[in-house]
């Protein structure tokens, strides 16, 4: 790989930096710096979402015909790297990076016309209805059922771990529509459910870090128009596999990991300046993780850089997900080490970057579970290697 920027790429980087400097709201930057969960709250991310949408830079993974940027993979890398290093918030990805590609790849023209613009304008805020209390890593065991009734489906069941469902107005979900004969994957369909539909109840789940990011959604005789079914009946498992590859390899994660390390570095410097004794291994561990992030970034560039907008990243996404999750935990552990004994003190309010590190450490324990558990990813990688 040639990683030297040519003249046009240097000009693009300068344009991105200038745009961020002029448009990034200070409230959004500060909110991202104090983040303890996976995604910032809408009050933090949506103002930045709107700034990017106004510039036409919101959906670099989308084909240009649907509102994408037409950037090369390396331009995407430049953009995401500059956003992360400037402290811009992580734009909530479930509409942009997950259901959006499913709709523009498999949806009807009416679905594309209806839903894609509303993702870009943030009129629709999406959550994901895949996991169930009895169907997590074995997702194909899901039991939420959609029964046809006239022009509608009547949906009953429960979904769990819905990130930001308490903020969302739409949920893309997997439902069982088959008779139960044959492989369990064959009877699953992909349905779009408005969360203001009668019969939908969202209950909060508070994480180990004290955050309310996830929820359980109960569906009781929820009527959903058949026009909200994406693709063919019974093909939802194929669409879910397509979506999960985008979830696991949807962006350049190294930039965000490096931004988190820089936050830890600032905390360490402030503690040293205050004369606080530092754990003897803290700086060494930060350096080790920083090297690992640099190595991972080369892998991302090699794999994601050549991909065209909207192109399926394929099974290599499992490798990226596996490594990203482990590095997320490594970064959080380095932050915990930087706090020393103070890491055992739970802050009553998150008012500084050091206050954010204990919650970040605890929440990172789930990184190797959500989006496909570590063991599942290893199995996918092994099966792909065996086929080759």
C-alpha cells in the first residue's frame, strides 16, 4: 500500500479539517469526550449528523445515487480519521450503516423513496430488533412471529438489547414467518416496524456501567403493513447476514480507538501534573496498545480501502469485528490502569474525562459479545478457512 497522500488527497484532508473546525458544535465534541457507552446520546450526535447531511458528507458508504459521497476508500479513511481525532461524535450508525444498505440493496423502490431520505434527514432514528431472550448468539432460534392478516402482519414476541430503542421511532427486525418445517433460518423474514404502533412497549435496561443504552422491546399483536417487508418472505436470514457484515466492518475503527487512547493520555498527563502517583505499568501499556492500533489500522486500510460504496465486505468482516472488540477492551483496560487505585472510585457525575474512564472500562466488557460474540466470529472464520 502507498500511504503517501497525493496533492488531491492533501487538499481533501485540508477541506475536511476546515469543515470540522468551522462546524463541529462544542457541545457535541465535549459530549463525545465524556462518552462511557458505545454511542453518544442523540442530543450529542444529531447536531453533527445534520451538519454532515447539509454538506452531503453523511453517508460515504452509500452509492452516490442514494445520497452517498462517491469517495474512494482512502478518502473515507481520511474523513473518518480526521473526525475522530477532532473529537467529533460517532454518528449513530443503525440507520446509515445497517438498515440503509439493506434497503437500497434489497428493498422496493417505494421503500427506497420513503426510508432512505428520512435516514439522511434524521427524521427516522432506527434500532435493531434481532436478539431475543432465548436467541442471542444462536439468532436463528428466534421465536418472534409475524402472521399474515389481510394487508398486515400481526407480530408477537420480544426483542432484547435494543440500543437506543428509547430514542428510536423505527425498528428493523427479524421475525418468523415460516411454518417451522425445514431449516430454522429458512422461515425468517426482515420487517420494518414503527415503534409508535399500538402494542409496542420499550423497557429500559441499565448496563453495568450505569448507562441506559439498551432496552427490551415487547410486541403484542402489533399490526405492520406487508409493504414494510423487505425483500422476499423467508429470505430475512440472508439479508441479516448481509447487514451483520456491515455492522462488523462498517467503518475505520482504528481512528476511534486512537481517539480513545488520546483521551487516556490527556487524563494521565493531568494526573502527573497534579503530582498524583502513576501506576508504573500505565505508560508502557498505553504504548503497547497504541502499537496494536497502528497495526490494526494497516489491516483496515488493506481490506476496507479498496471497497466501493455499498459493497459487501464479505466474511473478512468477522476478523475486523474480532480484533476491534479486543482492542476496545485493551484501550479501556489501559484507561483503568491509568487511574490506578482511583479506578475503583465510582464518580457521582461524569464531568471530566477521568470520570468517564470507569464506566467505559465496565461497558467495554460487552464488546466481545454484542454484534456477534467472540466465539461466533471465530467459528465463522474457521468455516471460511475450511471452505478455502
